[in-house]
């Protein structure tokens, strides 16, 4: 049966058609979502559908939640992560429209455009009443310097404004590149702005970030713009500040509860729009297509580039990392098989130029491989780190600029057991480069055998004879040793799993160690 996907809220028809090319698709739930959700492998929502932990717990088949929009505050991401469900949004789809809406609100607020428009429509020609101020030469404080904040800053600079930005998670270089002054403290940014615009995500820490204390730090007569999340602002404090004259006005596209019908609508100094930041034809089309692409990737085993509960890396980094992600997964599984029991510590190391990139995905991939077939639940890139934490496994990421023998090397250590590998060729092919302390060079095939023994003549022949008599073909073989007559490692790939009688015979041959490993396809 083809996977089933529920499009719970309207998205662009192009997105629906893309989903229908791959899956069976229902548009809008048939009846109660709490009952229907158990029948779907994927669900697409916008902002109205609330996917709570209770609802997610009912979704026995669900593998991906696609949010057509930027925020995911209507989705219990933690509950989805525990269940191994990918949560993906469309952060780039509304960047331009949200930035343009912010600038529109900024201009409307400075020049009283909506108020003058409404008065004239009612027959009042009131030029002096609605006189405004110029933006050129004024300071705009941008709180939150992510994709939208940066676009707003660029447009404001084009209007001749001085721009000061604050974001504790963005480095100095990003501000410098855009010509924006960086404030190191929130209060410094608030104090600098003739206008303050909000572009922070809604979290426990940012809820009500613009309250009485923050407003007290703002300039007298400053103006506030919010096209991000309504709950970032303490609306009672804002009303009081405008009525007292502390703030000259505000322009708001979002509110703590929507639709909004509170006292802010009574103030002439406040410009309001009904949550229109993402409401352009272009943004809606982009969001629908992008979320559909994310759902297809999640359900067909691809990399979900906009997942909020999987490490997201830059596209340029991903181009380099791509071939090493399946390598890390294969090495993680091999390390688990060779180590036997559960490790207390797992380390994933990148050696060579690879170490200069964002390697978090390699770590997640290695954990995903390590847990495959070893826990009583489905494992994927989403919940593998959660499983590691629940089992008390310490996870460490390491980077080394130097790499012996190979340009790039990925190493996975499960306690004291270390394996390492690299990629070869344009395909690329995944090769084991080190195991049990031996340098080795063999492709990581689905079925591998590792034999450790004292180096002596005739061992390779004995092994070949045993496998030949059992009708098991050896596809590739590599041998490594410490020194002549020292300890040796033989690693070879076989075309199919060894039958039990062959495994028993090999174990009876007196090798120091014999391992038959299945890595899957």
C-alpha cells in the first residue's frame, strides 16, 4: 500500500499535486482528527491545527509532520521527536513577504497612512492631524537577526535608516556583512531604536519579551512594529505605554489571541492588520510546494532539509557532507555489532578537510546506525539522539584537521572499539579503513566477516576452502597485520549470510576472534 498523507489545511494546489504523485492524499480530515490521524503516514498543517502530545500519541503510523509556514508552535515537537516523527517547516517560503509586510507597517506607522486613508474615505480632509515623520536618518532596532530580520535590515538601510540588531545566537560577522551595528544586550538595542521591530521566535524565554521593563528601556516616543508572533508583546503594557505617551505608536500584524478584538483597536496611534505577513500568492505557493517536498523526502528516505528536530546544515556544507552521511550510519552499525553490548560513550570524529564543516549530521547518522535493530522501536535521524540520552550514552563530536592515508576520514568509537572509513569514487563507494586497531581497505558490504589470528602461512587458503565447501562466495578480501608472525586481521565480504554450520566451523578453527556481521542493504 502507498503511504497516506492528510492535508489538514489548504496549501497550494501544486503542493497537493506533488504529494499525489507519490502518495494517497486526503484533503481535510474525514471526521474527528483525533480518530483519523492514526490512519496516516504524513500530515500537512498550517497554523490552525494544533498537534498536541495527546494527538501525536494516537498517530501510530505517522512519520512526518509538515508545517506550511515558519513557526511550529502549534506542534508539540518534543512529543513528535520521542516518537521519531520528523517535523519540517518552510522557513524560506515567507521570508520576502514577511520582510515586505514589516517595511509596509513601518512606513504606514511613520506616516499615519491607514488613519489618513480612513478619515478621507469618511469625508475628512485632515492634513495637519495625520502629519508623520521621515524614516531617513532614524534608527531601527531589529530584535532577531535571522532570515527575516536580515531582509528587513537590508530594506531599512535602503531607506536611509541606521540599523542596530540584537540576536544572541548570531555572530558578529553576519551583522558586519549586512552593514548593521550589533548590540550585545537587549536593553542597548531597545534604547537605540526610534523604531523597534520584532523577529524573534516564540519560546518560553521570549514570551512577553516586550513588557513593562523592556518598554521602560525604549526611547520616549519610540514606535514598535510586530509582524512575528503576537505573544512576544505584553499587550496590556503596550496599551498603557501608548496611552501614557511613553511610546508614540505601534504597528501590529499579530496578536496573542486571534482574531483580536481588544483595546489596541481603539487607539489612533496603532496600525493593525489581520496576520497578513505570509499572505501573498507567492509565499503561499512556495510554502505549499516546499512542505510537499519535505514530506516526500521524509517518507521516501531522503534528507529533510527543513526539519526542526534534525540538525540542519548549510546547503554548501551538505554538498560536501552528503556522501559521508551513509558512511557514518554504516560505521555506527558496524561499531555496535563489533562492540557487542551497549557502549557508555560514543564518539564521532571527522578527520581532514571534512572537519571544517558542520558535522552534526554525521553524529546523528552514526547514532541512527548504532541503534538499528537493537532497540524495540523504530529508529531514525530524529529520535536516535533521544534514545542515546535515555540510555545514558555520552555522545561526543570530535574534529581533527589531519588525516593519515586518506584525505577525509570518519571515525566512530563505541567505548574502546573504533572503526573508521572513507568514500571512494564518484558514486561514491563506502570503504572501511580501520578496525580493531588495524589499517584495512575493504568496501562496506552488507555481509562482512572479521577474523583475528596469529599471522602464519596457509590461513587464507584454509578460510577460502571452508567457505567454498559451504557454497558461500567471498566477494572481496583484505588482510592486515601488525608485523610478520604478529597478529593479523582478515576482513572479507560474502555474497549472502553464512549458514549456521559454517559459522560453527569457523569458530572451531581456533581463531582469536571471529565475527560475522550483517550491515543490511
